[in-house]
């Protein structure tokens, strides 16, 4: 839920005429070739630089990394027994796991139980998590220039979730103003929920920072499997709302 407004630079030399002579024997391009080169090298328009909410994909759309075949939790524990350092790491990660309760499931189950915004000197803003991932109306309001942390709890079942990441993208009037990503970690299944607090951030301030924003928050793992996606709107105002 971080916010940062970037500025786009301009090339002062753009459009300057070339004065260097062509080397002897260089082929002079035809009009058709010049037109084709212009099509290839022309600068993108401002509208194409800024991604809209529908067009943007914070995961980059790159090639998926092959992490090898999935294993059950029992198979993970039995693998590479001769590697002492790896065995100790597995014991630390899986030492409290009840193998009789996890079965032979390959896919981990990650369920988010709570989301809250913490700000010094104020009560926590507890956010309800809708099943469809789309809160109705305004989800929350923050005061400009205020410090805050996002806190969430989640439960892991069946198998290890590897490389759980938090990603957040924010738009204002259709223009992307911030995109952030934070590694949460790798977690083994257990009956007790995990709790994680994100690093502290500060909302922007000033007349141009106030207003309504739209955002998309996702939690994905190393396989790019998404466990929670929330698309929502929030406000930044001059003061905290009285009813929050």
C-alpha cells in the first residue's frame, strides 16, 4: 500500500539534426527505408508509457522458472539425508510438523485470516477480507503524511509454501503511481497461524496527494501461485475520518 509518484524525463537533444558526413561507400537509404526505420525507432506516446489498471501486470509476464517436480512433505523430509546442512535446515523448518496430519498433498494451502493497518497513536484499522477479493466501495482512508504498517495473519496447511511474496500496485486517475514487492518467506504447515508485519511506510502529503486511489494487492509464491488477490479503492485525506 505504498505510494510514490515518479516523474518522466525528456530528451533535450531529441529532433536535433545530424551533421556528420557518411563514410565513403555507405548506402544512402531510400525514402521507404527511412520511413520503416522511423516506425521502428519512434518514441512511445505518453499514453502507452503509463499502464492502466487493466493493462498492468506487476508480475512482469516473464518466463516462469522451472522449480522441478513437486513433492509431498514426507518426500521433502526424506530427500538428501546425506547432506548434513540440508538435513538440519529441514529439521528447523519441519521439526514441529505432524506428518500424520498432512497426508500426501502436493499443493500447500494458504488461508489469510486477517488484515490490519497499524498507525501510531490510533486504533488498528481492521480490514474484512471478501471472498471474491473485491471490497464494496471505499475500503479504508489514510491521513496524508501518516506512518503506518500492514499486518496480516495466515495459516499454512498440507505442504511447504516457498517464497511467499507480497505485491502491491497503486493507481490514481488511471495512472500507476506505485508498485512494490516484499518477500514474506518460506513456511511449513502448522496448526497455529503465522503473523507478519510489513516495514513501516508513510503516506504522501500535499494537495496533489489527496484523493481516491485504486489498488491491487496479491500474495504469490515461487511458483507464481496466487493465494489472495484483492482489488480495492482507498482515500488519502487531510485528516483521519472521525468514524474510523
